[in-house]
């Protein structure tokens, strides 16, 4: 099972890129960014992960064509 993590989104900024392992580290980063930029910073918590499974490749032997 994977561990939940936190990210910080800065209002009007790009998508978050850094995973913070604890909420307190993410809160400190949000405070730093809000102070530095004057913009709102949001602490986000990842709770679920979704992914598409790899497609199944199937080999089928074909019959010879009859004339």
C-alpha cells in the first residue's frame, strides 16, 4: 500500500510538482510561498491513485489461406 502525501498549489501557479511526506512540511512550504509571492497557497492531500493497467497483448496463430 502506498503512503498518502501532500502537495502545495500556489494560486495562479503551475501544477504542483513536489511530494511532501508530512503535512507539517507542506504547511511550512505553503507559508513560505505565500509570504514570498503574496498569493494564496493551498495544501493538498492525495488520498487515492488511479492508473490504467497495461494492455494485454495476445498472440493468435492464423490458419493458412486456401486458394
